[in-house]
C-alpha cells in the first residue's frame, strides 16, 4: 500500500553536506515541472490509498512561494501535508513564525528538520531553534532528523538545540554509503550491523518523484543507487504509476518476503559479492538492484512464478483425479 506521495521538488540545496545521498549543492539546477506536480496532486484526489503528500529536496523552501501553492493544493485534495527543510531561511524567530504561519494556513500538518554535524557546517543552529519554537507556538508537530556515521557521538547536537527540541521527535538514522557519503567515508565508517538474511523492506509505503522526474517505490537514502524506477512522471499519469507499482512482481516479493530470495540468487547466479551485514535494508537494496541487473531479477521472479503456477496446476489436477476416484 502506497499511502504517501513525496516530491523532491529540486536537487538544489543551500548546503553541500558530506553525507548527502543526492549530492546536492547550491549550484544544482534540476527542478521538477511544477505544473506536472500540481497535476499529480489533482489526480491523487481519486486515490484514497494516498493519505499524505510530502515535499522535500534538496531544499524545498528555496521554492517557498511555489511551496505555499502546492501545500494548499495538497490540502484541497484531502491529504495530510508534510515538508522537510534545513531551516536556512529562519534567521529570526519572527521570520520563522511568518513563513510557518503562512504554510500552516495553507494546510501544512507536519515539518521535519534535517540537522546534524554535517548540516551544522552550513546552517546556524539558531535557525533550527527558531523554526522549532515557531512550530511549537503554531502547534505544528516537528521531528529532527539526525544522520550519523559509525561511532559518532551526537550528544553535542542535541545539547546545542537546547530546550527547543522538547516538543519535537528526534530520529537518528545511520548514514548509508550512498551519494556523497560513499566518496567521503570509508566502508568501515558505516555501521553495518544488520544481517542480510533477516532484512525486510521498511519503506514500502512511499511513492517518490525525484527532482529528475524518475518515480521510485520508496524514500530510501540510497534510492538513487537503485535501478528500481518504474518510469518518469513527465510521461506517466499518477494512475498509471500506481498500476505499475502494484503489478510489479519484483516489488511484491521484496515487500512480502525477506531479502534471502534475492540475496541467494545474486550470490549463486550473478556471482555478486554481497556482504553478510549491512547498515540497513536500504543499503542491501542498493547493492542488489544496481548496474542494470534488475532485468535479471525480473527473469528470476517470472521463472519462479511460472514454476508456482505449474505446481498449483498439478495439484489441481491431482485433486480432480482424487475427487473423481472417490465419486466412483
């Protein structure tokens, strides 16, 4: 079930963090066709399954005026509305109150802030405090997203935010070897503690349109490293995308079983060097489904489905023969 539709409105960001999964920076130009985004939001009215529409980036607040309009359209479509920011724009608490107040009046329900030792190099901690306090005054629920590498102490980040975080959720995510992080850190810097044999997909409820228009079936940090795009939103309407996602056998097995089905095939048939442990299921997904290997997995899945159908047909035939023999 895909209950969240997320748009990475732009790749551009005011920061160029060492751990950025998209390798975003201030000079990036890629931005979604906003008229097309509006069309998708309009089409979502007819899809009750989609409960939430989210706006991310890059930094979506670089398109603040457009963001106001998109939030309003999402609310009018009957959806909850979330947004993500690094708070670069909140130089004072009054500015934070003004901008967040306008967004709330248009329908914003939830705000997530990205802040850690990497964002701290580009965004003043006072900006984050301003946003958190303004959100509290406006009764907008918030969360702080902190990304960390192995053995990194994040206590100073929490301390610097002070009492502004008392009403906010804190979500700590282990950094994945993806995007700029894969270049800036060695593999030993990533906290690989999850056994691949027990991995299960954790982000199955998100449909994501990236800044280049590609549509993905999850919001993983490593999504750009996967060949799991189902198409481009400039060429497909939302109903077509939903149909492609739901009829995708590879994704079905990925969501309803553990990864061993694919790991065994990757090791035995594709001769891939799959580690025994990973940071998260998302890292494992990025290892398995890259370098144009996805079609090989589809062949594997389709072959297994054919074998299952043949087995079922044989059992149906046996059952029929057995039933006829009893009737005699």
